[in-house]
C-alpha cells in the first residue's frame, strides 16, 4: 500500500545513524536486494512489525519470508552488530523473540546470540551503503512505501464508523472474558473471590503481573475477609498487609526477578500495600456488595464514583482504577448474569492511559476518533487477533 509521509530532513555531512536505519526500515525505504545476510540468505518483508518506542526490540510481530521458512517475531536495529552486546541485550529475555537483527555494519563473526541460546540472523546494509551514500539519502527523502491500512480508516469509514468498529471489537473482548469467567462461576467459584484475584493481578500490570497473580493465589479472599471482620480500618489494613506481604515473599521464590527498573508505584511492595488498602475498604460488605450501587450509577452514565472507589492515594491512580474495572470487576458482574448492567457501566468508562502496545492504532486514528476504555479494548482485540498474527490488512479498520 502506498502512502505519503513526512519527509525527513537530510544532513549529508553526518554519518548514518540508528535513527536513519529506523526510518529506512519503518518506511521500507530500501531495495529488496539489500536485505540479505553475509552468506547470501535473502529476506522478503511481508510485515515490517510495529514500532514500539519503548524498552525491548524496535519492531514487534514482524513477518519475514526466506526461501526456507516464514519468520514471525521481532526486529532489532543497530548501527553495528556489536551494539547488541554493548547494550546488554544478550542477557535480556525481552529480546528472545528477535528473528532479524538489521544493521548497517556487521562487525562480528557470527549471527546475534540471544539469552535463550538461539541466534538471530544478521542482515547488514553495508554492501548497499558502501559507495551509495547519495542513493541512501535519496531513499530517506522518499515517502514511505508502506503503512498500515488503518492509517486511512477515518478517511474510508469516517470518525463515527471507525469508532463504531472499535466499539464492536471492545464489546467482543469484554464478552469473551465474561464468558470464560461464567464457566468458572458455574463450576462453583465465588464471584467475590474472582474479583479479588483479578484486582490483585491487575495491580501488577506494568511489570509485576505474574508475581501479583501468585500473591492473589496465596491469599484466599474468604479467609482474609473473615480475619478482618470486626476490626477498625487501620487494623484491617495492618492485618491485610501482613498476609499479603507473606504471600509476596513466598511468590518471589517462584517468579523470576524483573530485570528492568520499575517506577516506585509499580514496585511489588507498593502494589501489596494498595491491595491491603482495598481489602480493608471492601472487607465489611464484600467487594461486589460495596461496589453494587456505584455500578448502578455508572450504568446510568456517570462512572466517576465507581472509579474513585478503586483509587488509593499515591498507590492506585485513576487510570489503574479503570483498568481494574475493565478487566477484573465488570466482566465478573457480567458473568453472574448481570451482563446488560455490566456492559452499560463498561461503556461509561473513560480512556485510561494510552497503551504503548497499541500506539500504532492511536497514531493511525490521529486524534480524530473520540476514545474510551471500551474503544481501547477494541484496539487490544485488533492487536491480539490481527496485528500480532500477521493479519495486518485484514482487520475491521483495513
């Protein structure tokens, strides 16, 4: 698909940089024959992947064909092959899905070794670069040769049409989650216990999800609520904190240490403290008992009080509260048979923080479609079912 794009300013006096390499790859601004290994293995790009802009590989979920196989995974870009080790990526499991290491200069004797022991092939553009600087600058000045079809979604569908498509997908994601929980409830699970586990796990979003899921499994809601019964609020927080901290310490023996630095609010100690505050808040009337009148109010169109019930000063902000409602509370309510009520409340939730994983869809809509939590869930549906499955060009925004 051909698309226009912003022209990059060119400074012919400077050396080619990693930013130039990113521009070449993102816009596929190079001839196909330039993409090959030292041994002559050639690559054909089917989907160049999503640019992440954060930690981890530069482009996620690429699809690249060779004569022998179809490669699905991530693409990492460096000026030199040795930059991969210089940045410490060979010790980071986040790079284990790299299927192509694209560089200007291959300055090592072998392909790039990953932390899992596998090696990623290296495609170097140096043969194309050598003696062809003028041509490279020309390629950099050209418009991009390909962009995701969703970049024309508003033009083709209109802002209302694109928004309606995201609404449908957001509902599909919500209902799929609710259907799975309904089976668990029919099997005898307690709704409050499911909500509790979901809340604690959701507190770990952003780097500690696996650990917090273990903490949730280690603290039974019915037992915790019984232990806190009749206590004052401060005593309930202390009691809940003791049980959650014990579960956290046990969980740390089972869950690998997170290597990347975490913001203070994302550290497990802070997440456990937040869970203790929420447990104290909900212990007397039960979680769904406490929240029920607020869900009714949200279903009428005003979700502010419901969101406030999940916030904790300096520990759980508005965005995290919306995520908890979206993923841990309202799907359980729908699973109990109150699906119309839960979906009405879900549709009233505003947009939390924009998720980096769907940054490419946000960029494609370019601020022209009003966004809500429901519509961002629709974006996540596209990400999971299409963007990461080689389905670009086949989704409802294409």
